[in-house]
């Protein structure tokens, strides 16, 4: 990538730090970003969806998409790319939380959020539920920028990997159900 891209990536974080951060939003977005640690929020919501018959498929598909996204992001991509966290390379950036994983690209929190949201959007019975899922996922991505632990390109990559994970989960689900239906006929 050209140098101007990396400069712009860091400039967005500095703009958020200088313009949007405030005493009212800090605890809200810090709390929300921590709800995404290890995919906790998305796992909990998927398990809740499993409890109700009309949303059971969404819960199962969400868990499958989360697993695929976690494998792609945290097991493979973060270690292959090895991009340092923004506060190591952007002068003047102060993160609001401590992040133990030294690798930044792609955002695992954002991947999990969009993996679950993408899966839920394919299967949830109500439009408002789908919109809420996307809004919650987008807020998770923004929270990672707000607290200063990811570059915008990390979040964008996490979004893409998450949506691809939900698409793969959907394809696997359809193959499994087609195979199961074929077995039942025999």
C-alpha cells in the first residue's frame, strides 16, 4: 500500500481521538468494546436465539459463522500479517484500553460482529431484528476505532472477513440440510 494510505489510516484515529472522544462516550464505548472480547456478546446473543423456535436457525448459523471467522482472523490472518497496533506507529495516539494481542490486522471484534450479523440477516424472521444486528455490528467496529486499538483498514478487513464467514456458514448450512434431506428420503 502507498504511504498516503497508511498516513490517512492513522489520521482518522487521531481525528476520532481529538474530535469525538468525550467523558460521556468513553465509558459507554469502552464497555461495549469489552462486550465483544472473545466474541462474548455475539456468542451470548446466538445462544439466546437458539432458545426460541423462530430464531433457532439464526442462532446455529451465527455460532457457525463465529467459529469460521475466529479461525480465519485470530488463528490465520493476524499471525500472517503481523501488523502492529496503532499506538505503536501513530504518534500521539492514546488507546483507551489495553490490548494483549500485539497484532492488529484484521479486527477480530469486528469480524465476529459481522459474522454473526451476516448470519442473522439471512435467517431472522423480522426486518427490525436484521437492522438491529447490523447496527450492533457497525457500532462494534466503530468502538474499536474509538478506543484506538485498530486502524480503519483493520476494521474494514474484519467486516469483510466476517461477512465472508457468514456466507461460508450459510453455504455449509445449505449443503448440510440438502444432504440431510437426501438421507431422509433414502
